């Protein structure tokens, strides 16, 4: 509730807390309740007006200096005293954890005389143990630390500007003391294969407050079942069992599709998609197995270059005598001679060659007795 000065603490044990709240706009009469020192939180219900809430500790002597909380106007009909409520819907910016706590920063505005940062030590519980700190007008960053902060839990911070007892919500931040790997891997819904590529499509990774870190992107791992992986555009990744994988990095957490190229046709591969955060990724355990089909274009090319010439050569060899006789006979047939194509030189069905129709280049006399007799 409140922070007491050393002199107040020395005056005796706290016996109760006094909580007072009043509307700021109309100056209405304050309301108050007294709570035993056994408790360190309470709940009050207010409407959608701006309120000033003060908390004081009481001992046997007097009250402590008050801790004051200003709550701005809101559209809700009722609100619980466990967080500040603003009137604007602001995008939540991401902040990073350090060794000392969670570092946050905001854009300063000259109109405010102070800034207030609030957060919940236990964001998953109700009440959430609301905490807040006030900073001076020249402050634009702070390291928020708490013994309750643990790795893998997402904390929300609201930054308010305060002036004249009025607070306005300026910015919202979310962050982790330390990010941890994601709980689950993306679910691959579709696999499209060609002879040299595979296209993977997965569902949008559902990120909510229960996630132990901000999803920064995805890793796609590929490896053939036989041999090592050496695909163009990838990086080598060695597992603990010395298995070598090809690794592709997708740095867009909104991406839901990726194509791995330069695969070999008719080859078996194993593949997996992993989401990673600022805390890394979970170990690779399960793979998906794929078989790339044969290259039909290559088969067609082989058919044209090998099969067709082989068939032509076989046919030619089979009909070689016929082709030789047709194209270049050793002894020309008189029936096929153009010189003997005249009708007047036919005797019965045979063609007769007239000597004077031929112009020999060389004459030879045969000394054969039979030829001489002829």
C-alpha cells in the first residue's frame, strides 16, 4: 500500500491501513475504509469517472504520509483496484529484459510534471499484486525490477503522464525478464513437391500471454536420408548426435510458407519447421519425411537423345542389305538402268542395250576362248 518513512516505522507497529477515494471532477465527499494490517490489498468499486485514491498506514501514534493513486476516466461501469485504466487503445511495444530487471522507455512530454509506471507482479493471478513507481518530469526510461519476476512470464507495463492530479495513459509495454523457447512447433498443413523443391505451408503461430517469449521467426531444417546436406542458400547445422542438417532462417513471424529449392529428384528427405524466440527453440525430435518425384523433363530429354537414335540405328542395321542394295548396288541391274528405258530396245520382257548408246571410257579385249568365240 504505502511507503513509510524510517521515523514513522520507529514509532510503533502498523495496526491498520486507511484507504480513501474521491471523484476528482465534481469534488464530491471522499469515501474511506479501514483495513487490518494483516492484509496488504483490498478491492473497491468505482464508476467511470476520474478518482484520487490515497492509502495511509496507521500505528498507535498517527498516520503515515499518503501514497496517492490517480485513476483516469474509463468507459467501464465498474473497475477493480488492481490496475490503472486508460481511455485509449494503444499498441503494446516490446521491451527487453536485462540482468537487473526489465528496461522500458517512453517518449517524454513537457506538459507532465511526473510519470507513473504500473505493472502486476503476478499477471496470471487475481488480484494481480499491482505495483507502481513514480518518476520525475525529466525521466524517460527506467529498469523495473522485482523479486517476483521470473523467466518465461510476460509482464505488462503502462506508462502514465501526470499533471494537476490527473493521469493520462501514454504508452503500453510488454516484455520478459528472460525469454524461453516456444512450447509448440508450427503445424505444417500442406506439402507441395516437385522433382527439385518442396513448399511447406503452416498455420499462423498463435501467440498469447501464455507464451514464454516473443516469436521472432522460423527455422526450416532439411537433410537427405543418405549422406550429408549441402543445399545452396542454406547453412550447416550439426545436432548433438553429429547429424548434419541444412538450415534456413525466416525472420518474419507472420510468414506461413516457405519453399526449399535445389533438391535432388527421386530422393528421400527429412524436414522440420521450428519457431524460435529470443530464448531460442526447442530441441529437434520429430521429422517429416518426403520423397521427391522423378524428373519427367529429364526422362524426355534422355528419350530424345538416346532412345530415338538407338531405334533408328537398330532399324538401319536390320535393313542394311536392303538399304545398301537400294542406295548403292555393287552391280547395277539392267532393269533399273535409265539408258535401257526406251521401248524400242525391248525384246520380249527384257531390255536390250545398244552399243552405240554407251560411251565407254576404256575398251578391253577378253582373251578368254569363250569370249573370242562369242
